[in-house]
């Protein structure tokens, strides 16, 4: 159960402004010996935040992308990419706020950068560019306090 009321979440969200977004790190590996035509792609992410001063917050989100053959046994591509956002926050940016923000607004803001990066980097690896799916939220996947 979220520890923050929807009204407070909205107030904090309305008070943040993006100051910067940047690529912090990238790592990748490919095995061309088993490149499948229709890979199974698993995507996961984890984020954390640090308060830089009273009104500045830095959020870093690491995305892990693993592509395997149809059997799911042989990994042919693995990538991790971390993007950081620097935000100005008029209100206190709390852990309770971040717990919801990480699952809702953050992916919406960062995912387009991750998709483009993975597509571009796989093309540079001399394989067909990997197009990651659109990010979709359903009512069931959204925390109740973020509605």
C-alpha cells in the first residue's frame, strides 16, 4: 500500500522540472554465432535517486535488455544502459513519492531514450536493429495513488 496520498503525489509531481537528462553508462555483448530471426527479449529496470541540494534531485535508471533465441536458452545479446535525470523540485522529493514515480512517470520519460539507444547500438553491432516495444500501462499495472 502506498504511503503517500494522491493529492501529495500530484503536488510534488507538478512541482518538478527536468533540468538535464544524460547517458551515464552502457555495456553490451553480442554472440553472432546464435543470432535468431525472432528473439525473445527480456527487459528490466531499477532506479534510485539522490538529493543534490534542497531543490535538486538526480535519478538514475538502469535498464537491462537480454535477447535470447526462441527456446529461451541461448543468449545472443545483452545490454545495460543507465540514464540519469536531474530535476528541480519545488517541494520535498520523498522516498514515498519516488516509489510511485519510479513505476509510473520515470519510465515514460526515460523509455524513449532507451529504445532509440538500443536500436542505434544494435545497428552499429552489424545486426538488424532491435526495436523494443512501446511502453504501455494498464489500469492494473498502475499504482492506485498515481491515477
